[in-house]
């Protein structure tokens, strides 16, 4: 019994440590990636990093992106286009980046991002673009 | 970007993950009252490693294809996907269970903890669709350790 109990404690600690490390890694990558630049556009758009080994991209992320309606989505193969993937510190798939019209990254999501979250981020990007245009 | 042209039945993957979680839990909990049940862990390691290199020997997937699917107990869920990342993840699980098996007698805590970790990761994949082995596969492919498919 005690071996099972200690194993349970060990796995609990490992999972907790892994979750904390993942959280730190994602926050650090997001801090470095926000502000990175790509091509400018007329409207806010989404850079969508994916790869053909990413199942969750096809089963979850792409249906969520399809629900966004008329938004430009630039699909990027993170394995083939390493330069762009490195610029946005893509360490996991899918990664979605909400870009301002001037080509600056405003919001970076590592891992699956649900449609409502992306809609909020796009609304924020549109609001910022509007304030910048009226300023 | 190349879109996968192969179809992977995700129900087979889910049955496989369920099999892994159930076997480890039976060994882990059953081992408290009946220690010989721990033999399920090395057996599971063999099943996973055999299934990685010879899919026709993947026990849980074969149960799905030969029993559950034909009888309509589990509905198929075909998805355009690559089988390699899933096979890699299964192989990684098999390797971890093989290492766990080596520790089961001399240091049972390490053996049990590694086995439970494999079950936790299989459960995360089963419940949330997040495949840690597939992410490792992506990282290795990105670093050129595994060759990206043309």
C-alpha cells in the first residue's frame, strides 16, 4: 500500500511541476512574441501555426477558426517555415497569433484557443486599430 | 502546407488510450491487495511496443477493429491525420512502461510512479485530446531529429 501511496504523491508532484513549468514557458514565450512583426494588412488578422503532425489543429482549432467568420487567417506550417515560427516562439501546436493591421502581434495563444477567446482578442485588436486611426 | 492524405480512425486511438488507463489502474489498485497483478505493467509494455512496430499486433486497436467496431459498440471517427505521431506516442508509452517494469521489483515506487504517469498522459489524451507524445514528435521534427514528411 505504501508504495502505491508514494507513487501517487510522486506523480502528483511531477504533474504539478510540469504544469508550472509549462505555465512559465508559455508566459515567457508570450512576453517575447508579443510585439514581433509580420506582414501588415487592412484589418486585424490571425497567424495560425500548425503542422501535419498536429491532430488537435484539425479536430479542435480549425473548427474554432471557422466559427470566426470573415477574418483573414494566414496558415503557417511551423515545421516548414521555421524562421516565422521562431520569431513568434512557437513551441507547441496549434499556436494562434492575433495581429494588428500594422503587422504587430497583439495576442499569442499557445495551444488550443477557443473561438470566443479569439473573438475577444480580435475585438480588442479592432478597438486598438480604431483608436490609433482616430488619434 | 501538406495536408495529410491518410485517414486515422480516432475511435481506435481512444480505445487504445482507454485500454492503457484501465490496465494501469487495475495493476496499480489491484496490486495493493494482490501483488501479482503488477505483471500487467510489463505485459502492457510488450503490447504497446509490439503494436508500435506491428500495428496488427496492437491488442486494444485489434479489439476495436475486430469486436467493438463491427458490432457497433464504438462508432468509427475517421480523421485526415498522420499515424506517425500517434505511433510515436504509443511507443514512448511502451518505453516508459518497460523502464517502469525494470523498477517494479527493486524500487516499486519508481516503477509504479512511471506507470501511473503513462496512465495520466493517456487519460489527458483521451479526455482532452492533448497528446504529449505528439508534441514531442513535433519538437523532434522541427529540430530535424525526425524527418518531416514531404
